[in-house]
């Protein structure tokens, strides 16, 4: 899995609020070489020091918030 793809998946799973997805994509992020602190930054939408990738992750998260229809928790 590509590191950039893992960033998107961690961000989107956090936006979606799915605990299972957050756990699964965090595990994949660990396998891709991210540090625990780096994964927290990605999920929180904080700057990670890579401006281009941070901007892409931010755009993907914003797109998900604006266009997705997440199921309501029961």
C-alpha cells in the first residue's frame, strides 16, 4: 500500500467516525511505516511536515464531509 493512500484512508475513516475503519487503517498505516504520532496527526488533520501531502489529505477530508452520506450511528 502506498503511504499517500494510507494517509487518505486514515483521514476518511476518521471523518466517517467508523471505529472499525479507523483501527484497520491505523494498522495499515503502521505497516506502511507511519509512527504513532504521525498517524494521530493525520487523523486529526494536523500538519505533518509534508505540505503537499497534507494539502491532499485536507482536500480529501473536506470532499468527504461535503459529499458523503455517512450512516447515522444507532
